[in-house]
């Protein structure tokens, strides 16, 4: 199975740029076109939050139009820039968004790799948190199929990254998730967004990771006092390849037109 992860779209209403700089609609158009051209078609795409920039209905209308050409099933998850009810209203046919209570949390059992989505959003706040009731739900869901390989998807990562201004708006209570995940070794990965960079670390007996933004990237500066800034490095997305022998293998792809491909060999000989 191939699971594609796209994160931090920050879509604006038609004609507007994020932070007056980033043409996020064009970035997403190019990303969707590139995913559709992949020779190995993903089985599904998961969007790990910050789908739009200010949670406005017209932004979700734009998002819906931009996602229409996507040729594989996709699942949506809110981030701190999103507004749950506006998201639900824009995608009424996405039944999983409408289930449960206020939080958007769900399970997708349609693929070899089980997908469990957690909602970390605090309304009108940049940081995130997990609800204790959600951890009870997660523990129960994971206990139902202990042999089934599973990924947890969420917006805010449950770890400090060393990028100070982003850690300041991180997840408030990651220990709640760690306690649950340690009891369930079938969790292959915790896939997150928010950081606009690809980052990996150990967490709770598994691996937690973040995806690059498809909009802009956060400046890589590990000075704890570094300014909150972004840079126009290439947009990116990730492909997570699952097989029973190796588990989950992750690749980062960059959106754009690049020179190549070029061969390494001429016949049996390495090109000199």
C-alpha cells in the first residue's frame, strides 16, 4: 500500500496569497497534478491539517475546487488554521467528518494500513492539545485490532523539534498519547503536519514524523530564540510505502519541474 501525505495547504480565497507572498492555490494545483502523474498510484491521500488559512467558507470552497482533480480517495483533518464546522459544511459527502462529537476523529479501515485520525485543534489558538476522552477512544480503537498495522494521523506533532517558535505553539499534552501508543505496538507511525518541514524522531515505542508544507517551509534555524519566519523552499509531500516485510518506509517528494531523469549507466558501464 502507498499512502500519500499532503500537509499545510493554507488555501486562501480566489486571488489571494498567504502572508501576501505565497500562491498556495498554485502550489496545491501543481502538487495534485504531480500526485496524479505518479506511476505507482497511491491508495489514498491524507491531508494533515491547515487546509485553509483562516477557516473561512470561501477558502473551503476554493479548497474543494482544487481537490476535485485528485484521482485517488482522500481524507481531511483539521489544523490550527481550520474551522471544524466550515470544513464539515464544505465536504458533506465525507461522512467520516460528520461522525462523532465536536472533534473530527475517525478510523479508516478500507486499506491494508489502518488510519486513525486525531484532532488536536484548540479553537482560535495556534497550539494544540489532545482531549482525555479522545485518548480513551484511541485506546479502545487500537485494542479492537491489535494485529492490524496502523498509522495515527494528527496535525500538531507530539514532540519538540528544536525550532523554538514552532515548539512554542506545539502540542500541550503529548504524554497522554505516549501512554496509549506504548501499549499498542501495531502503531507503525504517527504522521503529523504543522512544522512545514520533514522531521522524524522516536516516540512512544514507534516513530513520529512531520511532513513538509505544500505551501511554504518554516526556516530551519535551531536557535531557540530564532525569529518566526518562512522560506520559499520547494513544496513537498510524502509517500509512505507499507509492506509486511519492511513495515512503513517513507519518502519525501518535491513539487516542481526539475532536470532529468538522467541515466547512471551506458549499457553495463558507469558513465564517466
